[in-house]
């Protein structure tokens, strides 16, 4: 199964409450936090919502 490495590259301070909640649901609490997740439709929706805050890389 494909995995993605997600890094929070912009601060969540001052963002919309639902964007902050989405980042925290991905395990991203502060800048430069990195988490790996399996690719699911739910994950892709979260990534699309906060794409301006994160950097996404595919892990082999």
C-alpha cells in the first residue's frame, strides 16, 4: 500500500478552525512536524483542504 510523508511547512496560527482541526487530525501540531500515512480517500480529502499548509511526498 502506498504511503505519504506529510510535513507542516506553514503555521496553523490564525487559520480557520476547521483547517487547524484537520492538521491536528493528521498528527501535525507544530511547524516541521512530519507524519507518514497510508493513502485513503479520507486522507486525500484532508490533504486537499490544507494543501497550502503542507508538503506531501510519496514514500517508497
